[in-house]
C-alpha cells in the first residue's frame, strides 16, 4: 500500500467500531464499485479503493460526536446538526488529521462525495457515482445507473445530480451550492465534449 496512512489497522478498527453493519457493507460495496469504475475509466485503482472504503467513516456518528468534530477541525457552523452534509467533511478531516492521509485527491473525493462540486477530478466523479450505484443499493433503477456509470461517468454524474436536486426540491430541503455548481459544470462539460466530436 503506497497511500500514506499512519496506521491502516487502526483505521480498519475505526470503521468496524463506528459503522453499523449495513453501512459497513455499503462501504465495501463502494470500494468494489470504485475499483471497477477506476479500471473502466482509467483512474488510480488504489486511491479509488481507499476512498471508496472509507468515504462514510463518519456517517454513523451521533449528533454530539459529529458537532464536536466540526468544532475541533474548524469546519463550517452550517454543518452543525446536518449529518447528510457533515459526515463527508468530517470524514475527510479525520482521515487527514487522525490517520495521516496526505493525498489531497483522496481527501477531496471523500470531502465532496455527498454534494459533488464544480471542476470535479476523475476520482471525485468516480466516488460520487460509486456511492450511488454500488451493488447493495436497492432502488429500482439500479441496473440502469450502473450501466450508465460503466459507459459514461459524466452522464452518470449528471443524472444522479439531477435526481438528487429534484428529490431535495420536492422535499423542500436546501440544496448545497456545491451541488448546483456541480450540475452546471458537468452539464457544460458534456456539451463541450459533444461539440468537440
Ligand atoms: O452517505 P450515503 O447515504 O451513502 O450517501 P450520501 O453521502 O450521498 O448522502 C446522501 C444524503 O445526502 C441524502 O439524504 C441526500 C443528502 N444530500 C445530498 N446533497 C445534498 C443533500 N442534502 C442537502 N441538504 N443538500 C444537498 O445539496
Ligand atoms: Fe456518504
Ligand atoms: Fe456512502
């Protein structure tokens, strides 16, 4: 393992201790899917595996633990009480500060795995998509999204973002600025690629 990580064994223990069984299974599923997508789309397989496996390490923290980490690492107050947005930012901070992960691409792919962002790296897109299309997910269109992810990562990203934005809108929830910027960015990227053909 060439990825910098102070103690891989204690990181393994950390996720086993902190994730519910189904969330642990999901994490293994994201690792497997991230590896598959990395091979198909020419990304770094080792980084994809690592980011996929640990992306949700903070997901099952109780609210107090999450808030304590938000303060400890000086993250935005807006994350307080918001597990959906906080777990990715806190997860990246823990990997960096408590497990000595120095690879910025890995840290960013974990940090932005929930919202996505503009100017996503290949690894960002891969983890964002793998999270949604891993084999343990149970929604009815899973096969459609998996097939799309294998063929066209940008388009998979776009369709997932549009679905998420529509879903959050219908529930009257606030959509993160990064999510909206990601949708505009990937839509434009797809258009430019098509114009270049
Ligand atoms: O952690 P997972 O369940 O594997 O997946 P995830 O990290 O993508 O989290 C999904 C949750 O995040 C889901 O409840 C929708 C929510 N979410 C995604 N984008 C936004 C968001 N919530 C808000 N409020 N705003 C967003 O932009
Ligand atoms: Fe997550
Ligand atoms: Fe996840």
